[in-house]
């Protein structure tokens, strides 16, 4: 098969009225990714990106900006007058641009996001094998209400007579079980030849692409249906509830994929794992964990409950204790985090380092084996290896206008409750006395004390009491 015999159109111009949302439907997310990006990813496995035409309309600039990096083409449907009208716009685009018309056109719906590459390929292959003018992907869900129904000449043969939209079903057709998925393959010229004859004499006053089926049949052309292997992958997302159903289905599929690759996920139905996340074998994910965006976790690690990890890379044998929040962080092998650590963007935790209870890091590099275990704020800092940061010590990185760097050399010991006022450099192997406010650089191997001396007054309490008693008399 020559790849340019096929193009794919993705209908994505609709507003999604039933969502009652300001966001265009195809930019709503399931499994951490916009609906349209899921569909484009599946389409790209069948044809190259520049053979994919996204038909956009409602908030077209916003939709375009969200998916432009994929390299797909765009066709504008300024007014959304139905799925048939969307195809009229595509036809006009080919005619105006003079681009060669592909022999076959696969049509996908921007709101049917679970479609698998194998299924698109199966529609294409059936279409070629059956020499059809139109091939329709169908399914038989438990409740077909709301979908267009595909009527066959005979239940055991592939030939279709018509697609009837829900609102146009006759009483005796209301129970027709086979739904139209909104995914098709057309002989492009046969489709284009029918588009001008569509009308809007229907319940929605729209041009229905689905009407093309009966029009082709009337002309003696072959229209066939192929059933999808799984119902879930052709379900549409027209309401938030439907969207969340698909989200759950996709996340469960992701969890199953990870488990099949040797990851232990306790109570996977409680975890929120985005589609692109990768996890190495023998890693354990406890209940109620969220792994989001482009997160990668190595092998033999453990993520305890209630941790939320976004766009972060974790190595092997890492322990993330309960309730940690990571955003754009890198964590090397053998590190231990939490409980309740907050790693903000550009935190780089070294091999075997510990970042403990209620510690916040931001733009912080923490070297091999260093420890910051209790109640620290470490921002804009480069910390060497084998450093011990005592409880409550913080970097004072912000002077109200600018951020400044704190550098701490290998093996330094920062006493509890110290404040390191940046810019400042603490030399390797030096000691900072507890409770110090450090405003000047500390050379290697030195002890720095930045606090006032303690004064102790023996017997002071008794003396004060005696003075008070004397006053009373
Ligand atoms: C459509 C089908 C229905 C099928 C269902 C499957 C029609 C008339 N009906 O109904 O048979 O069972 O999908 O999910 O096609 N769109 C445009 N431009 C428009 C209108 C829609 O690009 O003018 C896009 C939408 O953004 C959406 C897709 O086409 O991604 C389908 O439109 P939608 O309004 O959701 O159609 P359904 O009512 O779901
Ligand atoms: Mg729909």
C-alpha cells in the first residue's frame, strides 16, 4: 500500500454543547491528555502527520495551538453545521489548494479518543478487502441510546442499508443494537460526490455525514460495517460523565500495561496514572498514588500512598514515602523522600540522598548521600555530597527583588535552624553552628557561629519571685 493513497480526517470543530464547559470539547483531557491528542496519536500510526487533516472551528486558534506541534494539517469549519458540513469543508480545501485527492479517506471523531491503532488499521483493511465505498466501524454497547444506529440488510452479512440518528429512529428501530462509532473509511471521490446533495431536514437541522451511507447504497455502491473488538474504544465523550468513564477505562488500561511489565500496583482503581507514564519492573505503587504527565520511574522503587508525582524522573530503588509532591524533579537511584516532602521544579536529588519530613526544595541540586531530613526550605542552591542539613535550616534565597544562590561544599554540616542568607558559599567540610544566621562566606573546614552569646543568670527566677512578694507586703 502506498501511504499517500490514504489520508485521515479528524472531526474536531464542534463546541461540545452537552459538556456545558467553556473549554472546547476536544481539548478536555482524559488520562492527562487532550481528547484530540489521543486521536492524533492513534492516527499517526496509520499515516504520516502531514496526511492528517484536523477539522477545527469552535475556538479554532486554541485547538490549533494545543496540537500544532504534532505536525498535522488544519481545515477550518467556521460555522459548525454538522459532520457532513465538516466534510464539505475538507472537500473545499482540497479543491482550493489543488492538493491531490487521496484515494481513500479514513474519518475519525475528535471525541472518540480510545480508538486503537489496530482498529483503525482493521477498518482500512476491511475497506480494501470488501472494495467498499464506505466502511463503518460499529459496536454493540449495553445501552445504545444517543448514538446513530447502523442498519444491516442481514445481520450476518457486512452490507449496511443506512445509519439512522437516535432522534430519527422509528419506534420499531429504537432497540436497534449496533451503534455507529463515527469512524469510517471512504472511497474519497465517492464521498465527495455525495456531499453537495446532503440536506438539513432532520431533528438537529444539520448536515449529517451519516446520511451518505444510504445515498451510496441507493446508487448501488457497497457500504459495509465492521464491529470493533471492544465497545470501550468506540465510546464517545459527549458529557463530563462519559468523559470520566473513558478516563477510568484508559487509566485502568495503563495500570494493566504496567502490571504486565512487572510493576505491582495495589488497588489500581484508586491510582491516577497518565497514559505516557513509564515504570520499571519490581517497582511497587501503593493505593491512591498519582503519576502524571511525562513521569518516569525506574525499577525496584516504592511509591507510598498519597504521593503526587508530575513530570518527574525517578531512578531505581527510590523510596517515596507517603504524601510527597514532586513537580519537574529528578531523583537519582537509592534516594529516600518524605513523608511529606515537596520537590518543586528543577529539584535534583542525588544518589542515596534523603529529603525528609516537610522539606521543600526548588531549583536545588542535592549531592550524593546528602541529608535534609526535617523541616527545611532549600531553594536556589547547589549542595555537594555527604552534606548534613540540620532540622529547620533554610536558604534565604530571595531579597524581595532577586533570587540568589547558596552553595554548600561536600561534607559540610549545617546546624539546626540556621539561616543561610544568599548569595553565600559554605566551604567543604565546614561546620555551621546551630541557630546561626550566616551572611558571609565560610571557608573550607571552618566553624562559623552567627548568633549572639548565651547569657545565663543563676537564681534569677527565685530572686524575681522574692522581689514580687516584697512589693505585695
Ligand atoms: C455522531 C454521529 C452518530 C454517532 C456518534 C458516535 C452524525 C450525524 N452522528 O453523533 O451517528 O453514533 O457520532 O460518537 O455524524 N463536529 C465537527 N463539525 C460539526 C459537528 C461536529 O467537526 O459541525 C465534530 C465534533 O467536534 C465531534 C464529532 O464531529 O468531534 C462528532 O460530533 P458530535 O456532535 O459529537 O456527534 P454525535 O452527536 O456524537
Ligand atoms: Mg459525539
